[in-house]
C-alpha cells in the first residue's frame, strides 16, 4: 500500500502497508525540550460560549502552528512546506468549513489528520477530511471505537460504526514522532477522558495539545462509558505540566487557549472532586446522595460556567469512579 504522505514519518517508521493494524511505535519517554523564554504567556480569555453559530476563530500560536476554535472541539494545525497536520476534525456539520480553513492555511500539500479521541465533536469531520485527501491517524483504542461505534451513555447517544474507507489507517500505541514543519510527538495515553486519548507535543513551537483530557475553565465531560479515569486525567495533566514552561501554549479540547497555570488549576480541581466523590462512594452514598452533599461546591463559581453545573459534573464523576471500580469500560 502506498500512502501519499509517508515521508512525514521521519522516525519510528509507522505507516507502509499497515492499514487497519495497531502499531506499537517507540516507547521512549519524551523529554522536555525547546522551551520558550517565557515572555509569551497566553492571555486567559473569558470562558467559552456554547457552540457559536458563526464562523471559526483562527489563532496563530507559533510560525506554522494555529489553533482553530468554533468547529466543535478545538483543532490545531501545523504545517511545513511539504506537509500539513490537522489535529481533530470537529463536528460533522462544521467539517467543510473547518477543512476550508485548514486548506487556506496550507493549500496543495500532503495532509494528515490526527484524532485526539473518538468523540463526534473531535472526529465528526473525519469523512470530509478523508475525502479531502487527509490520511487519518489515531490511537489504537480510538481507532477501535471509531470502527465499532458505541453508546455514549451520558448523552444517550449511539454512534454508528465508522465507514472503513474513512477510518484511521493505523492505530498508535505508545509514542509516535511525526514531522511537519517541525517535530510532533504523539502520545497514546492511558485511560483519562476516554481509553483512547492522544496528546501532542510540538517541542520547538512550545505547544502542547491536550484533546479532551483538558477543558479550560469549565467542568469537563468525562466519558465513563468509554473507559475513562479521573486519576488518569490527573496523570495526563501531570505529564504535560512536567514538559511545560511558563510560556508554553496549551490547547485544551474545549475552552480558550491555556497556559500551564490554567492546566494546574484544572488538575487540582479534578483531583479534589475525585477525592470528595470517591469518599462519598466509600461511605455508601447513592448518586443522588452524593449530589445532595455538593462535593463540587468549592469549585462551582469558577468551573460551572460551560457545559455543566456542579450537579451534572458530580454525576459524571460518580459514574466515572463507579465504572472504573467495576473495571467496566469498553463497549
Ligand atoms: Zn470528548
């Protein structure tokens, strides 16, 4: 099998002939390199509004690196003279608009789409991107879920199996190094927001892309029906913080561009809510009793400004802890 863009894989040869396979790429731990001098701390924008009806917002993070908001989850684009990589394809009904925005940044060159996870607001545009010539990559678990479909319990939403011709051509296990105008380290994470999250580190640009392991400034959705883990989210945040300097730009799955301090606040909130809800479960509290105990009270003013109020986030945390204790992921 030939791919149009195999030259992008500079190390850890991944692609050739491996359609549909899970690929164990190198497992070397990544190393924090190339930190910026620290003066470019991104501003903390106000909390996001729900799905604006209008256009997309494109922000340049570094030369050749852009964040695009407004198509669902945040999308990151990195391009060089001979390749473009887009991270996440947004909602299906925004896909053409998003694809046009990506192509406007980097027309006429081979292209790769990377999914941070399988949710429809991050992978919903895969069909449009694949038909637009993008080769698709994701973690092995994400690829499995896209292929098999499944139910997102909290939203009572059934996702149909993906069309084979637009599925990721391979599933990343461990770490994968790409190059598109600069190095990109992709890391398939242990269970966190789902069991198939991929994060990216653009070392030379000092940009970290978190996918939905990070919602900046708002309570997150956590997909307990896709094998999520609250301690896993804390661990992914810790790993990112170990690589981040004061000037690192951190792209969350939802919400405005962030910095390490914002991610640290998120990590601390997640850890505190986990500990409080876990203690309620240990004491025998039902889900409704846990909600009544208001374990998120100390955080609601800061975090209940987006998709969820404290009650809903308590229910999500309760169900995530329960599911993880049952060892029950995977549909
Ligand atoms: Zn998600």
